C-alpha cells in the first residue's frame, strides 16, 4: 500500500478533524479522487461539505497524523486500504456507508474470502463460549473467515475457533488498529495479527469511544454474508450487529437456548423476527451454499487487475448507462453503482454527463 | 345423552367389527341418519361400504356391546356424543376425519371452550415438566382449556396445570375412556373425570393399541386452536401431533432449548419449519387473541338450540345452495359443508337434489 501516491490524500481526508464519513463521501462524489478534493477551492468544498471542509486546506496537526500513518503503513504486515483499492472488501461496497479507508494488520487477502460474522455476549456462559469456539472452528475448516469484534466472551472464542482453520479470522476493532483493547485479549490480538487480520476504520491511536462500537458493528456484519448470534441478552450490542446485518441484506442466524436463560433472550428475539435457527454448523452451511462456491473460487491466487474487474468486461469502451451494465452483468443496480464508484475512484472508468459511464483502461 | 333414541344406532354403526370410520362416513353421506343405514338393504350398504357392511345387519356380539355402552352412558358424568349432537366439538368438524362419536366422562361443556393442546415427551426433563405445568396453569387461568394425551411426563404436567385454572383440561385417550392407562396416572385420571373431561373415540374397554395413538393425536390437535410442544425428541409422537395440527390449520408453537439437549431437537425441528417460538404464555396468548374473545363469550351458559345454530339463520326456509350459504355466513365451503352434514344428521336441515339444502325447523 505504501507505493500508492494517492494514499496521503486519502489519509488527509479521513484525518481532518470534524469531517465525517458522510461529508467525505459527498466530496468524493462531487470531485472524484481525493487529490481533486484537496486541490478544489475552499468555497466549492464548503458548498458540498459545510464549514468543516475548511479544515481540509492546511493543518500541521493533520499533516503530522498523515505522516505518522504513512510511516506506520511502511511496516511489514501493515496496510491502509482505500475505497479505490482492489483489496477493498466487495461486500462493504454494498452497505449504506462504506468507510473511506481501513487500517489493517495481517493477511489482507482474507478480505477477499467468504466470511461469516459470529457475535455474542461478553458475559457468555461456559457453554456459550464452547459453542462459539466449536462453530467457528467448523466454519473455518469449511473455508469461511470468521468476523467478530474482539470483545471478551463469544467474540474472543469465535476468533480463536477461526484461527484454528483455513478460513482464519478478521477482528474489526472499535479502537485504532494499533490499540490493544481489551487488554485481556492482547495475546489473541497478536495471534490474529500474525495469522488473521486486524481491521479498523478509526485513526491510529484512537481509544475506544462508546459511539465507535455501533459503527464498528456495521462493519462486522457488512464484511460477512451472514451473522450468527451465539448468546445475547435483550439489551446487547450483538443485537445491533444483527439488526445491521438484516438491514444490509445479510442472513441472520441465532442459536436457541433455555427460555430461562437471560443470555438466550436476545437470540430468541431474533428468531421471533425471522432469524434462522441454528443447531449445527451444517444448518448455516446449508443456507449458504453460495458461500462454498465462492470459497472454492477464492482458493486461487488473486487475479491480475484487469481480469479482477469483471464489470469492465461488460462495459466495452463506449459510453454506456447503468441499466445496460446491470443487464449485461446480471447484477442489481445498487451493486453496479457501488462498483462503478470504486472503479471511478480507481481511475478505471469515467462518469459522463447524463448518467453514462466509460471504461478508461 | 341417554335420552337420544338414535344413540343405539350410532353405537351399532361404530361397534360393528371391521367397519372403519371412512366407511361409516360414506354410509352417513349416502343414507343420512344411522337408522336409515341400518334399515337399508344389504346390497345397497355393500355398494357404499364394501363387504364389511354385511356385518351391520345382525350380530349378537355387537348388540351386547351396544347394550353395554347404553348402560354405561346412563351413569352420571358419562356421555356419548355423536356427530349429530350440538355438544359435538365444532373444531373437530373441520378436520378431515371427524370420529362418528366420542365417549366422554366429566364436564361435557369443556368441548365448547377455546382450547390449546400441550404435548411433549414422556421422558421429559424436570425443567420441561415444570414448564408444561406452569404454561398450562397460565393458559387455564386465561380461560383456555388444555388438551393433551394423558401420557407420563409433559402430558400429565399439562393436565395438572390445566386443572388448576378456569379453563380446566381435556384428556384424549388412545384406550377406551373407561380404561386407565398408564396406571401411574390413575389419580390424575380421576381428578380429570371430576373437574375436567376424559374423551375417547375408541370403544369402551379398548386397550391401547399402537395404531390408536397417531389417530388419537389428530383429535388432540383437532380439538384445539393451537398446539404447543414443550419438549420432544426428533422421533416423537408429539411431532405427529404437531404435524396433524399444521395440516388442520392450527397454529403450532414450540419451546426452544439447548442445542445439546436431545429433547429440544423436536422443538427446534418444528421451529425451523415455521412453528412460533414460545418463551412465555403471553407469546401464545398474543398470537391467539381471537381465543380470548371466544373465551369471554363462552363464559355464558349454552344458548338454546335454535340460536345455537347460526348457520340456520343464514338459510331461511327456502332451498338454498352451499355457495349462497357460504357467502351469507362468510364461511369457507369446507366449514359450511361440515356444519350442514351435522345439521342434516341432527334433523335440522334436509339435503335436496342438485346440492340444495332446506331448513326444516
């Protein structure tokens, strides 16, 4: 990633205090690449992103943070993945608010694998912890990458189970990716940095603020094709993740338990709302046979860029509208629009007046 | 019931060896009341019901069984309810194969109340037994009559809970109503005979044959608006009852449990098939608000016969076809046909040529 000359601009965008993700998306939509945003006149920026955009233009503090992040990204195993990168997770492009960039430590290729989120209570029962670990182990052996939030209890057990198999695990943090939280999971974080992937949209060094965690939860569900809740009380962050999963069109799975167990009540609430009841790993795998096809495909090495962008093959080099691309590719408009945005940001296609797109290379 | 002069004919029909319920329904459809069947020429009977119908015409053995049943029905609290009786449960008329008659001991008026079936394993866990008893108690207090099968375990606990409240309980037996089975439930059977209702379609003195129990199960579900399974293994008679309930259009409810408990697996299988997950009595009552309206109505004393047959009000005294009655009454054709059969058997309406019906009184 350190070779990307545009990375400094992406970092400057996201490290500018007061400039939120929605404002950044608005600016990207209007101006294209981050370089263009940073070169635009202040008045134009403010029209799109409000007064906060003024802060984009010069700040020694932001510049220092950018230099620090660029230095950090030089270290082996560290990466910053932007919306314009081919490594940016496809599934995240489908969600309502994909983060402009992600800090990553570990095996970046895990972002391209089929994934299942497993979440649950920090105060899990011993049986719940064992269930999470054993289910994660079975899914990982079947080639699914386990996504969770590195919390104590169910999350930690899910990561541990994931690490035991081919699928491995992705931990999405509510802190900077270089911050170890909670402390009790320090050894687990180290194992994930080596054999899995630590991921965060928050700036390096960020402490875990309360409002980070619901934002983080949407990435846990967004990175995966489905979300399994193992044990959860009725008022639980896991239910926020499950709701995000449902809103993102992901399959929601829940493990039932005794009607007298407070930690089963969250799962039962989900089951009443239509989540799939899970007794065994097979229940999930049967539901996600599509996963397994993808899993088989993903065991090959990543393809070169051109073949890596199947949408380009459907575009030719003449201007074409989104509906035609959808029809040729057999994909939904939301998906195609998201892909086109990414390709535009990557300089592969140009947006033309009248909603037309043209392939550039 | 002992005052019914036609009862001997009903008993003779059902006590004739080799004549099954389907054959009896065929004969009733063809000839009307049982008296007409018994007066019909043997050749005509055999055309409808096959060679077994020959046995209808004279058998000292059957005559003795009829005399015995008539004598039994004279005792206080004993009754034989035929398809032609107003006391015959309305909901049973909706099922595919309503029994021609039912032997009953206890409070016959319970057949007119809103009811919920509760079934489950004979080898239930202590918690399962407690759940069954507590749920049944709550439903009974809410005015629902608890229907179950008098087996050990969940059934017995459900009956006990039902007896504690206003709704009371109905035990549907796979033996003759005068046979105590299983022995361990003798005291419970006595309590039900006094404050609830024992019910069976099988002849007095019948021992419990294996093929009786699936037949019996369809009555447990058929008598109730819904069926709650508390604990059940995968290969369990309770699942037969639940399947019958679903086929009869009744709501199926199941209580979840640990994925490691064999006795939760039957419930989980039902939940995967769309049964409603139940954590509390309120979950069921909320689903069955219609019940509660009926429950309120049923606390009044039974109305006199004429007002008791709302279908008659929709018929006038002119010949009318089934479709018109359906339209006037706002009921489905199956329901109206079943009611018309019952009213015909009761001598309240006459079936005319061309599928027309006429009210007689």
